């Protein structure tokens, strides 16, 4: 080993066990949000990331959706978290068992017209994808070797008309050749957050495929002038069908096989000429005319954002559709999987068929919570829109979340009460049957926030303020106090000022809080100035007094998780005195660091904590034979000065 005289440097491991404090302020928001990956937690660090991945396509700031008078509880909860000091969170989208569908669109391959197409699919399920648009144009039409520009975005509609396409993603220099690095599906797979892509052949006669020009393609194409005084020809359920329009688009005749139906739409009404009203009337007339025929059922007509009509055959019965002019020349063609016809709008794809699916049930939330077992850094769970009331399924879902937290032992669920429930008396609280788990906490009352979608000039019909539950802001407050004071400090008091709210929905005074505090209901009150959180209890206040306080529960979780993470390094080490010494030394160093930071009671370390590990102390020979190492850590938790009593005594009889 040593070949020549000299100095040799060897790096020898110390054998010490370094224990790092686990995170205590990462929240997970679980619920039904219309956009984003389903069943896979997504880590975000600001509200902009939430808006970009889970909000509307035209919202890059808050992610709060406009549901009219009904608040977007999920969006408001996430924003309240960041308003009040939260920094890191997971978003877990839950969907019903009847899975929602991806929106789809298709671009004709300009280098393989009539043979292949680029089939685009929205990145995740939901009707949000129906707003997407895509176009493919040459970088330079005079030099196709430069490739193409692929743009993905959405159409800005003002006064019912498409004003412009808002581009969200743009890829320049992409090509249709699969052997090149700039191949369109390859580029989208690596860089697009909105769509995925497949390059497929159009369905040939007799072939089977999941894609057809009709089902997965650009389905727009019928403008008013395309049908005035013209005849549209189709094949529905294998039978030739014609739809004849008169010049005023009022009288419509539908002929399928030997049967015909004449349909009159708003007889005596003026001609359908205006761009918007005309399209709406045409869509209704066209759909009603088709479905008035006894052999046709379920045919739908939509108006796309491009202000053209969309033809959608009955589910499971795609139809071959062509539009002809007076001379019989084809204006538009769509295929049914048995015939190859030219796809419309070769340079544009209009996405359709995205569906939100059914509401998620308890089983769907149970599946989502099972996924979180692999995410041990989560310490706070919030379920926006699920309040403790049985008729909306919230109680069952929240119980599932609490059971999950009790299993993990490193996270706490912040429960919301129903907004209509008043908790002014012990009877009201008792009647609610709130959970009494030490892994749950509840804040009251709801708060009032500004409606970001209200505008006195353009959206005066929207409410100016909305009432939302406080779980999101409480989670943010926990994170804020953790960062400034430590997890052992109660997230309450005058420093726990609630941000981003206009006020509370109920005025809480001393008399009401007298009734609520003993049940572990944390109040949001106006003590001096703006609202503050004035309570730091778990819902286990009555049944487990030793776990009565939120900081005690969360400090225990932090210590346990920190030790769990660090001790992974000693699994399979020889179970003998050297290992026990390493464990004692590492745990002592860790606990001493917390003690010096002010996490425990006690004037000296021996009064604040202890660490034990060894044969005869924490283990028997039978434990060692079974491969068990027992490390026992005890500590004196800090408990908040909840009741500050000032005693005044009058001094009498003093001699002057």
C-alpha cells in the first residue's frame, strides 16, 4: 500500500450520526381542481406555479377561477397559504372513478398530406383543454428546409368574436422527420407542458385505429356562408343523409334514406346574418333538425371559439361528413374511420372532447391519500371545499385524511366547519361531532376576501367579496411561525396577523371563545387591529390533554420524522454497543441543538430531554436476537402561555 517514503492522506469516516431537523411547513392541498395531473402530487413554490399548472389558460397569477357567486375554494385556499407565509406545497388533483377525458386536436402533416397527421392530446384530462388551439406554419415558406413553427395557445374572444390567438408555447425549427432531433413529437415530449403528440397515419379503408380525422381531429369548419342555400351530405349509421338549407337558414330539410323531415326554425324571423346571433341560431336549428328525424338521435352541434360550427356525431357512431357547394364541389371533409378524406384546417388544430368527469367520491380520495404515503416531507393537509358536514361527503373524506395522518404520524389535517354552522354554544359544537384526533385542528369562523373577478366597469354583476374557509390561511400561518420562531412556538397571538382578508364572517368575543376553547376550536378574532388567530389547540383537547396544543403535536412529529430519516443510515449495521453509542451521540447532539434553540422546557439540558439506548436500558437480549434496536428519546415540550394571570395585591398597614 505504501510504496515510497512520504506523507499519505487518508479520509476516515467519523462514524458520527448527523440528524437534521425535518421540514414542518410543507402543505398538501387535496381536492377536485379542473386542471392538472390526476393522482400525482405536484410540488410548487409560489402561486404563479399553481396558476400555470392548475389555473385557467388566461391566468398566470393566482389560479383562482371565476365560478360566479360560488367561490373557488381550492384557488382561494392556495392563495391564502402563500399570503400568510407558506412557501412550499403539493397540489394533489383528485378525479372521479369515471375518469375525465383528454381534449384532442390534430394537425395535418404538411409533408405527408392525406397520409399522416400529428394527433395532439392535452397534457391532462378535463374540459380546460377544449380551449387549446395549435397551428403549424413554415419558418419561411420559400425555404422549407428551415422547418416549421408550432404554436400552442388559446383564442382571445371579445364581443363574441375571436380577436387573436394568445400563444403560450412556441417551438421554432421543428420538423416532421422522425430521424431528426427537432422532430415535433420529440420536442413536445421534452418541452411542452400543455400537450403530447403522436405522429400517425390516417385511418385507411378497413383498418382499425383509436384516431380518426373526425374523432381526434380539427372538427371546426362550418361557417354561415358554407351552408346558406347549400346541401350538407353525411353518412349516419351507415345511411346516406342530406341536410338542405334555404338561403335564409330558416327552413331545413333532413333526408335519411327514404325518410325526410322538414324543420322550420323561428318561422317569420329575419335571415340569419349576424355573426354571433346567427351562429347560435344556426347551431340550434341544425341540431334540432337532425334530431327531429326519427332515425337520428344524439347528434350535437357546438360553436367553437373560432366562431365556426362543430359537428359531433353520436357517441360510438362517427359519421363521414362532407359539405358541398352548389356545383357539388367539396368544401369540407371529415372521415369516419372507414374512408380517407382530406382533413380540414391543415395548419390549425382546434381541441375538443375534453371532459371533467364525475365528482370524486370517498374511494377516490382514499386512493389519493394512499399515494401520499410515499411523500414523507408533507406535514400539513388541507382539503379545500370539504367541510365537516355529511351531506357533501366532506365528513367521510376528512375522516379518511385524519386516519391517514394517524398512520403516518408526521402530519396534521386542518379541518373546516360548514359556513352555515354557528358554533356559539357548547351544544352546537357537540352536535357537530367534530373529530377528536390529535392529528386534527379546526379554525373558526370563515373569512371574507376580495373577489378578484369583480370589476366595477366590466363585471359589476359579480359579488365584490366572497366567504371562504380559513384552513388555507391557517396552514400558511403555521409555516410562517415555523420559519420565524420554530415549530414549538404556537401559531397564534398578535404576531399571527391574518393577511389577505377583509374580515371574518362572525364577530367572536370573549364570551363566545369561552365556549369554544374547551372544545379545541381555534378562533380568528379582532383583538387589536386586523384579525389574528387566537387559539392553538388540536381537536383532541378533551380526550388527550397531553396533546392539546398544536405546537406540542407538531414538535413531536418533527422529532419523530427527523429521527426516522437519519436512522435509515444504520439499518443492517451490527447490533452492538458501538451502534448504540453512535445512536446515543447523534440523538443527543440533535436534541441539544433543539434545546439551545428554545424548543424545550427546563433550565438545563438534563431537565429538558434524555436519550437512552442499550442493553438493559431499552433492550433485552431477546430484542437483540430479533434484530431490534430501541432508541428512546424523551423531552419536556413547551406549552403556550394560554392563560396569563395577573394578580394584584394591595399593600396595607405600611408605616410611613
